[in-house]
């Protein structure tokens, strides 16, 4: 089964997660999500698979998070997902997908549940 990592090569945690997968003999498909961001349907699928709300997949310390007022508790899930699509820097990284299973690599070892 194919394993895909949504990766940012500038992120040390993302690099460690990729190395962890490769160290286990897995050659994942690497998607640099800042260059090729996931669409809203993909993000909703990830959220459902992980059983988390959109903010749990967001980098809340990014300036754009505050600039867009995404900390407003009244903001809908659809609006939060749309913000991640429009500003992929907001997506926490790395996200690893294997079939219908999805894991956030924070810490990197969290993706081992997929293997």
C-alpha cells in the first residue's frame, strides 16, 4: 500500500518523519504541500480519519492565523478548512497517509500507527 507524506523540507520534524519512514524501508510518495496544497475535500478526509477538529491541524503560531482572525471561536469548520486551502502554511506538518489512515507526525513516531 502506498504511503504519502505531505512534507515541508524546511521543517526538522517533517525531515525526521521522512527519515523514520525511510529507515523502516518505506519509500513514501513525497508531496511538498506548500507547492502542491491539498484541497478542501482532502483536508476534510484527513480530519475525519484522525477524528480531530480543523484547529488541531493548524499551525496557530503562524502570523496569518492571527491576521485572518482564525482564533475566533465562532468561525465555522468550513471557514477554517478554506483558510488552510488558501494558506497552506497553516497546515501542521507532516501529514502521513496510508490508505484510509492518516496521522500527524508530531512527534515523528506518531506515524508508526500506520505501518
